[in-house]
């Protein structure tokens, strides 16, 4: 027996080897866990950055092509690995399960489309109402005494400019703008610094405070919409359910292989396009369908013509 083999068989060596193996597996687990958590943390920003730099039309075409390839590949694998005659004999059972799953998945898709469309519509309306509140505040500033009115008008112009030029770019990345938050804080000083000299000024100040509170609420709605309304577990169900539906279509025992390939590819493309619409509406400040700061820009143009 060689000295090396004797050394490797000693209890001290075996204990040290077990400790080393345990430490190595612990380090690998922690590295994997930290990497996974990091991916989960940066995933929304990566998605928003990707959508912000790629127009929706090329993205939609790429998704349709990818889904068609997935459908074709599913049928090819099913026909290569499974007995088509055996599948054909069980088409009734497969079709029954397929119908049940199809109903559940259709309800999920309908719920997701309704949710993102309601969010998109509400966000568009909130942007319009926020710009209208700025216009109303500016008109209140014009009606107030010179010193108080000039400060209010200056703060309104600053908020509109910062929101249109800075916060919109930040919302496309699912972030808020610190500069816009500071501009809103400057607006809130109007309530405590406004000088009320008569009953008319008191009414104007009260209306101004209401508009500032509305601005704060509309801005929170904008920022919430930038982060999306579809949670990650729902996206997992939508994507996994789509793949499952395509896979079930692929294992149907169809006599005509060409028809089987065509219908499965069309189904995959239809599901992929629906998921693309959900994604586009769930990120309302990115892509070709993005909500723009046009109402704020129109308000700034009006402020310039009516000092």
C-alpha cells in the first residue's frame, strides 16, 4: 500500500474532505441564490430598458416568429417521440382535457387584458387631468396678488417642465424622478406661504390647495402604472399556460401532418400576440404605444403665451 493511499484513508483526511465538500456546496448554493435574487431584482428594469429601445412593431414580428417556431418544434418533437396512432386512439381524452384547460387559460387571458387595459385607460386620463390641474393652478396664480401669484406660477411651470422632460424618461425605466418630487414639494409650500388678504383670495387659495392635492394623487397613479399591474406569478401562469396549450395541441393525433403543423403554429402565434398586447399595455411609457407628456407640453405652451 502506498503512503498516499494510507494518508487518504485516515479519519482526519476523511473528516477534512467532508468539511471541504460541505463548505463547497454551501458556497455554491449561496452564489446561486444571490445570483437568482439579483436577476429577480434587475429583471423589471431590463424589461423596461429593452422595450424602451425597441419599437413595438419589430418586437411583435419577432414574437410572432418565435411563437411559430415553438409551435412547429412542438409538433415535430411530439411526432418524433410519440406514437401518432396511439395518440389518435386517445384523441377524445386529450381533447376533453384540452377543452377544460383552454377555458381556464382563456379566463386568465381575458382577466389580464381587462386589467392592463383599465390601467392604461386610467393612466391616460390621469395624465390629462394632472395637466388640467396645472392649468387651473396657473390661472389661480394669475388671479392672486402679484407676489403670491408670481411664486405659484413659477412653481407650476417648474413642475410641468421637470415632469415632461425628466420624469417621463424615468417612468420608462419604472422609476420616479427626484427632481419632480422636489418640484411638487415646492408647490405644497403655497398652502402655508400664501398671503390671504380678503375673502376672494381665501377662496382662490383653497381651490389651489385642492388642485395641489389632486396633482399629488395623479402623480402617484402615474408612477404606479409605470411599474405595471401584472404580478410576476401571473406572468408565469400566462407564459406557462400558453406553452402548455401549444404542447397539448402538438400531441393531438392528427392524420394530416401539414395541417397539424399549420394549426399549431397559428395557435402559438395568436397566443404570443395576445401576450405581447398585454405586455405593451402593462408598460404604458415604453414602445410605440407609450403615453406621452403631450398634455404637459401643451400646458407649457399655454403658460408661455399667457404670462
